[in-house]
C-alpha cells in the first residue's frame, strides 16, 4: 500500500502521489483584510507624524511656514492698537464689548488705507524694538571695533589752551551724541507702542481679574511682532 509522499512507477515513469500544499483561500482573505485594516488605521498616525516631522528641525519647511504665520500674526496683533488709533474698530474680540470688534469686516479690512497704515507703523515699531533688543551682530560689532580701535586720545595737558581741551573732548566723545539720540528715539517708540496698546484697551475701572487679563493681553500684543520676527529669523537659520 503506497503511503502519502511515496512515488510509484508507471510504464517506467515516476509519478509523485504527493501534491504541493495548496494555499488556503480563507486565510489569504483574512491576511489581506488585516493588512488593509492596518494600513487604514495607520493612515492618520502616519499623516500626523509626517506633518509633525516638518516642524522638527530648523531646516524643515514646516518650521519656516510656522515662522511666517507667527510673523504675520504678530504684526497684525501689534497693528491692532494703531488701527484703533487711526479710527478703526478692534481687530480681535478679546476684552471687547459684543459686536464692538470688526467681525465679518475682516473680509474687506484689507482694502482699508488705515489698516495698511497701521501695519506699516507696526512693522516700523517692531523693527526698532527688535533691533534694540537684539543688538548688533557679533561680526558687525567686531568690524566696527576694528575700524576705530587705533584712535586714542592723549591725556589732558594743563598747559594747553582751552580750545585744545575742547577739541580733545570732542574727539573723545565722537559718535556718543548720535547714540544718545538713538536711545531716546528707541525709548519714544517703546512708549508709543505701550501707550497705544493701553489706550485702545484701557484696563482701568474693570474687576481685578479683568485688569490682569487685559494687562497680560496688552503685553502680548506689544511683544507679538518682535516674537514673530525672532522666530522667523530662527526658522531661517539666523540669530
């Protein structure tokens, strides 16, 4: 009696009695369903991970997009107070009376001259404040130092005429007046920014918690442009 797996010879030909194991259609279908389910379930995590990957790392495009959004949003938030000073309504509803902000007018506020005037003023203020906070680039500071480090002022000579001493002091203080004027201008710009924010949203006369909230919000609007600009620079590999 031949066993399974044995072979018999018929007319000199060897015929195998065992056949290759046939694949089970049922298990194939189950495997395909499982594989498809894994792919469907994994679509959302994979998509989220792919998006987040673009926001991790300074050289990723998502960081630059996020930096641009924060820059534009920061400028618009900072422009809100100037827009109100130029006769416009509040751009955002925070701490405003119902229906007091522009609301649906966002659709056409971009066509208003006073809106763009507020944006221009906001950008100018932001640039001045960010320049004051950031200071000079190290390479620029070193270059400026190297350009004047050879200038030395002699000690005061009591035997010289007064005009010589006046010229010596002028030489010693050369460029300082400009720096003082620049410092006063920056201080004026900062005060203008602060006053515009607190005039447009005056916290006085409100409950204590509302006062704290308005002060915090005003501080955010003042710094929004500078923070957005700083993040934009970092996203583009600048310090």
